[in-house]
C-alpha cells in the first residue's frame, strides 16, 4: 500500500515527521538558539563586561528615580520616604527660573548642534581631498589632539587667553585701538566661548569617524567620475556625501537625542555671577539644588524632566528618519 499523500499547502508544518507534535517546535527553537550561543561563546564573553557595566551603572541606578516622586529623606531611604507625586515637577514648572533655564539650555544646545555638527563633516571632506599622505596624517593629528585635553584644561586656556588684563586676545584688541573686553563677565560672550571651544576640542574626534566612513567608499567611483570630467566639488557632492550619509543620519539622531545634555563641567567652570543670566542651564541648576542645597527630590525631578525631553526628541527624530527611509537606530 502506498504512503498517504500530504498536501503541502493544507498540511501542518510537522505533518511529515511521525511522532513529533507541534508543541515540540518551541523547545527545538530554544535548543537551536542555545547551540548558537555556545558555538560563539567567546563573543559573549567579550560582550559580558559591557553588559555588566550598563546593568550596574546605567539600569540599576534607575531604581532611585522614584525619589523624584517622594519627599526623599536619607534616613528613611527610597521606599520609606513619603510619596508626594508630581509636587516637585509642579514646583519646578511654576518657578520663576523655569523659563530662563529652559531658554538658556535650548539656545546653547541648538547653537552647539547647528555649528558643531556640520564642521566635522566639512573637515573630513577637506582632509580626504589631500593628496599627500604625510601631510594628511599631520593635519589629522593636529585636529584630533585637542580631544585628549580635559575640560578643566580647556577652560583654563580660555581664561588665560581672554583675560581682560593679561589675555592675548585683549592685547590684540588694544593694539588695534580697541578697549579690553571682559569676556567672562558679559552674558553675550558665554555662548560663543562655549561653542567655539567645544568645536575646537571635539571636531577632530568626530572628523575621524567620517574619515573612516569615507575610506569605505569604492575608489572606482572616483576614478569613473574623473574620467567623466567631474571636478573635486562634484565628486564630493555626488559620491562622498551620499557615501557617508548613513553615518551622518545615525550621528545626528544620537546628537538630537542628547540635545539637552549640555556639557555640565564647562558650563559650570565658565559660569560667573556676572554671566549667570546666560550660563545658568538645567545641569548647573541641578548641581546647585541637589548637591549644594541638598534638595535631592527636587533636583531628581528636574533631571528626570530633562531625560524625558531627550528621549522624546530621540524617538521623534528616529521616527522621522525611518519615515524618509534614512538610516535609523531601530
């Protein structure tokens, strides 16, 4: 007697396997996944320190976020402090400093993004056009070196250069007939000093990332463009920029998601009582309220508000990137 004919369309997936039930599919998949993990166990061991770092220093501290909704007292602990709900948020939103803090943080962050984000791209495109490999390496080293200087040293350099009496900048101003300018005392000069020093310190590091992306572009595209008579500017526009656009998209989404996390150390070190109207941002206010004034719950609420805004911006721009079929995080 011939074997029964099984319809491949209507028959279940396990119809051809006698003695195997459909319920066995899930354990089989789990066993297969476990075998793949065991086969590449060296990669998971290599990944374990990073996962442990994020678990201990990033996710576990999120347990303490609840103090933003409590009247935290160190003696009672996180769970023992009385629950106050949205009281600290309402206090922050109704304070006279809320509008100033939000305005200063947004202006500084947006200015830093608009100026600081495209400059590394331009530098990478220009350095990539250098023909001499030795000169290109020298330029990369000079532009990349400031990334190794600490923020405290950078602020010290700013103070020395822009000092009203002994600073080099004011010496040049007086030589051309001008009056010395007290840069650190005038609120209007805080953002240019902050953004300019940030570009000088960080542009070289971001430039290296774009140079790595440019190195992955097929040289045959440039050779073909040269044969067709394309100029260097045309090759940058039609070959280099589209080639690094996925990297630009990812880094821009990350930059927007970190928009309100303005560098706290530099803002605090450049802050003086005279430029407070421009230099007082959310991060410095959290430091003063939380550590100097011991308002732990109030400062935690402000920090949570800042993180919520960053998360919203990250998800929004990631959705926009996916909507326009650009590279995104997820």
